C-alpha cells in the first residue's frame, strides 16, 4: 500500500472528526442542533449526496502498486482497480456519448484492401453490436433498464433487511418523513449510478476526449481532487482564522492592531500572483530533487498538497474578520463581563463562553468556503496555475474543453460532465450549509 501526503492528511482529518464527535457526543449544546439537522429534509438529503461523493473520494485515496504489473512506478487507487474497464478501454480520439463510431471522419482501410473516407468503428464502445444503426438504441434501453433494476433491487433488499432487524422504537429511521426523503435519494443515487456503471462496460456513457480516454472515468476521478482542495485547505485555514480572529476581538489593543496589520497586508497581495509564484517554487524544487519524485502521481500529489497549503494561507482572512467582529460583540455581553468580574481566567472564558458562541459562524463559513474552493480549483486550473495537468480535476476538464468547444463539430460532453458533477457537489454543500447555519445559530432558536 502506498500512502501519499494527501491520503495521510485525509485520513488524519477523518480521525480528528471522529474523535471530536466522540468527545462532543451527549453534550446538550451539540445534541439539540444535530437533532434539528436530522429533522430537516433538505439538510439530510444534501448530506446524503455529500456522503456519496466522500465515499468515492475515500475509495480513490487508497493507493497501491498492482502486484501483477511489472512497472514498479505505477500507482493506482482502489477506485482505479474497480474501474479497470473504464481506465483501460481507451479509443483513438473523440467519440460522442453512447457512440459506436469515432466523432470525426478519417481514411479507413476496408477488408478488401480499398480505402474509404468515413467514421471508423470504436474499439470498445458498442463493439458487441453487429449493426449499430439498428441495434444500438434498443440495446442501450435494454441494458439501462437491466442495470437500473439491479441497483433498485439492491436498495429495496437492504431497506427490507434493515426494517426486519430494527426494533419498534427505531422504526423511525425508515418511516419518518425525513427518512423517506433520504431513502428516496439513496434509491435514485444507487439505481442511476448502477445503471451508468453497467452501461459503461459496453459504451462510453459520457464519450471520450481527445486522446480517447473515457470522460465518465475522468469526472469520477475528479471528485477526489475537489474534496481534497475543499477539505485540506479548510484544515489549513481554520486554526489560523479561529486563533487570530478570537484573540483580536477579545484582547483588542496592540494584539488587535498586529493581527489586523497581518491580514490586511496579506489581502493586499494579489492571490493569483502568490499562488503562481508558489507553484513555480514547488516545480523548481521537484526538478532539483527528481530522485524523490520518480512517479507522476507522486509529483502531482505534491503539487496538489502545496496548492492546498497556499490556498489555506491566503483564504483565512475573511473568516478571521467575521470572528473578530463577533468576538468584539460577545466580550461585551453580560455573562462574559460577569465571568471577568468573578476572576475567571481568560483562557476559560475564551474556551467556554466565546468559542461555542462563534461556532455557528465557523461552521457556515467552512461549508461555504468548501464550495468556493471547489470552484476556485476550476478557475485556477483554467489559467494553468492550479493542479498538475496530469491530475484529474474538473478544472482541467474545463480547461481542455476550451478548444473542444471551438472545433467543428463541437465536442460538448467534457464540459457538460464536469459541470454536472461540480454542480451536484457544490449545490449539496450549499444546501447543507444553510441547514447547519439554521441549527447552530443561537439567534435562530437552536438553543431554546
């Protein structure tokens, strides 16, 4: 098993979240907001979609070297191993979704030795069809229905099994209105994705790109990049924003002046130039230490990690301002003034009175920043200062679609696939952020 830097940080983040959840379990000020989130249909549905993306990202974060392959430098993930047909069934060049022929005409060599100008058959997509013109549409419908039934049957079987195992007090997990909405989304996600995976063994459901690689496979692999950018960048910026924001608002004076000077100076530097300079530095470092970066995936992972670090350093200032303003208000509240008058240590006041009452701002900002960071990766990759060009990401897909949209005929499916996946992830994150804000904001009655 191979552990990349981003893999280690992802699993470290999961461990921290689990330990934090174990520490906070049973605490009333956390229990009540979580119960409010659990009663929200929109919140639980969006959380279900996010969990689906996270599971794919985790599956793509388990890397190893295939034992049967003699190329010692090749590193694949568990997702790559599962999606081996998609990874290896490449074509010559562009092909449209569910096509059996290449997208462009070229000179073909016929069986009798003559040449003809036309659309060649694909090597894998629709290769099982003898006559695509008459067999393709019925075959697609038949296989789509078969794959959908298999996925739907799997969900129904699991629901029946769960219903038979649950005791009466816990039946609400499958019969409450919120649970029904969640199970409906699970049913749709599993059945539709099972159908797409089954179809992918016979067709390229989202077509292929310029080098003949399956676009559906690229879009799935890009999920991990989006999650890494969103979560690891947050992991970098959150401690700085919390520490400096609360200290500036509570102590004021020269502490506040110094912190304001730091983030004002940092904001005055164009972030794009800072990111470009940092990426250039890491490229120079990797070029000078080639022996440590013998694998393409290791080089790409290092650039992805460094991009997360520099984005975290440049994006903590906004949350820091919000926390400073909220702390300035909280330090004047009666219960904080009473604690100071009674001689309670400042460290205790910060941990017990200030920090819990700014967590609603932290939570909503973290989830919203996650959405903006996913979109930022697309913009940065579009201008070639984002992730490595060899890394699968929606930004690289959009960047590659620039020339594809200008050619004739138009190759639209790479842009469409990246848009659909990115839209689903960002929309789910934003909807869940709204639910978290409503639950944890004390002014909305979460603690009443």
